[in-house]
């Protein structure tokens, strides 16, 4: 019933939001007589703010069309590599007609970025992807809005998430021999589970796992998010935050945790900060500071775009990660696509290098929650473990913005490069507990020994890069 009330309210507000947008443009246009009225800038800014507070925010586009690689512009083509009922595996394929750039791009490592399924779309990691495209072949999990998935596709469980990740890892391994995996926030737990299950079966595991700001052990330094899950029972969540999708969507009748409720929770964590941000937006419009105003629009176009999560997945995540701590307690069983139940055993991982990244000021995943991955994987040699705390970074700062680009990314890039798996000598060095710098030297030596075939350029058309 609440979902239907929300949809009715949204439909009621939509025409007023559009009228406010038109009025804002009218009072802002200097060629319009209304734009010459006293206080026209303030009126325009007021209507613009009203429009943004009342509009419906749809899924944004990644919008990455090119990146700069050592001064050369490389074209980006976004395409769907694998299409699953609840997720698409996107690839950002790079193209260039510069032969030197082509040779460089072809030898770069492949990285699977696992985006969070926790309310926002994968486009929240736009800055992450854009930065990594300079030095990596990048794939990302683009989770679908559950309200648009027909009931005929069945439910989506946490086990399905783990199975999706394994399928995507195998896909990249089939194309490149192996890959690197980077998980941001919520997926650190299912990604570790996926790698653990692959290791237990004797499958090839990823070369590296980069875990960023995730609740691997939510008992450490609990935040407001953790406390909410602990203070409320499973039944409370089931009875109070789960609703059916209204009939005006393809997934009508599906039980979901609605995105608008998740968004309300996001805002409730820092209401004063959001109120100040909107007021600053109003002042920027009055002053005519279009640069600052546009930055506000871009941020909230992303922040306010939310998706529904299937109820089964959401409730199982609450119980498994935040209430029963099944991963750290060694009691988590995952059902594979064949219906067989398997125990998650991180201790079975032995050849995958582990990097944990935390933000000093993270108020969503507390200090030590992500670093806990190292204690869960004693089978990985010490030389393949690394932890990094980003000074002055909050939760979003570890994967987006200036701190991500200037502080965190260089660490991630160096870690992946140091564990590219180009030579068996690297693993032997790690087994003997050699230092990471020593392993890096071996990687560099192996990389130089790989011949690069040169190809002649017959036309000026753009050529495939990776």
C-alpha cells in the first residue's frame, strides 16, 4: 500500500515539477520580460530548487565516451557482454587508431568491477570506471531495478548474487586466462564468497581481490547502518520495509525493498548536510555560479536515482551479513545453480592477492570491517596481503572524487600491476614470503620478456584496442 501511495504522490508532483522548471527558465532568460523583474534571479533559483526536489530521477547513463591515455584520446564503446535477469555485465571496450597505444592497451590487465546492489545504480562508480580505463580493461556489474523484472524470472537471492559473480569471473578468465576483481562496499562479502567457493572446488581464482569499504566483519566498529540491522529483527524488516511493486511496472507483484525507502534512509543519516547542500545550490543560482550549480546537479542526479531490490536478496543480506555474521563465523552455505549447497571457506583461497581499502572517515563501513578479510584468508601468503587506509576519505571518497583519483587509485593500480601473474617466479617468491617489492621486480622483468607483435596500419579507421 505504501508503494502505491508513493507512486500516487510522485504522479501528482510531476506536473508541478515541470511547471516549476518552465518558470525557472522563464525568470532566468534575460530576453524574456519576466527575466527583467526585480528578484528574478531569486525567483528562478527558487523554482529550480522546487523542480529538483519534486522531479523523478531515472537511471543515469555512464556517459563515458573517451579517456586520455598518455596524451592519446581513446574512444570508449559501452556494450552488454552478458545479460542476466537481474544484472548485465557491461564492458567498456577501448578503440584507437594509434599503433603504440593499441600495443599498450592490449597488454593491460582485465578487471571486473563488482558494483554494489544496495539502492543506487552501478553508475555511482562512473568515476571509478573512468579512472581505471586508462590502465585496465574494465567490466562492471550493472544491476537491474527489480521493479522492472517480471515475476516469471523468479526471485533473486543472495546465493544468486554469488553465482552471478562466479559466472562473470569465469567469463573473463575464458577471455584473458585470468582477471582481477574489485568490489566496492556491499559486494565485498559475496565476492569473497565467490572466490572461496571457486578455491574450494579447485577452480582458478582471480589474480587479485581488491575489497573497498565493505562489511566483511560488520561486528568491528559498528556504524548506524550496522546498529539498525542489529536492533531490529528479521521479522521487523520483513513486515515494515518490504512491499509489492505496483501494477504500472513490468515487475508488478514482486516483493521488493523499494528504492525510495532506501533513499530516505540515506538522507536521514545526514539531513543537515543535504539541507545545506540544497541551500548552497540556491545561493549559487542566485549568484550565477553555474559551475558549482552544475556540480550539485550531477551529484544529486546520481544520488537521487535509486532502484528496488528483490526482497529475498535484501532480507538474506541483512541476516547473513549484519545479524548472523555467517561469513566470519564460518556458517555460510550457498546454493549453486545445480541446487547443491556448498560451505563458504575463505581459508581455501591460496593464490589470490588481497588488497583491502578503507576510508579514515567512513561512516557506513566502520574501521576494520574490510581489513578483516586478511584474517579470514590465512592460506594466502603474507606477501600477497596489503591494507590501505585513505586519509581524510569518507565512504564515497574511496571510489569517487579527488581522493579516489589522487590517493586510492595509485595504490590499487600498483597492487594489480604487482600481481599480474606473468611468471611462475612471482608465486614462488610469494610462497617463500618474499617482499612485495621483490615480486614487483619479477613482474616487471616478466613483462619486458613478452614479445609484442607489430601490425601495419592500412587505413585511418579506428582499430580495436582490447
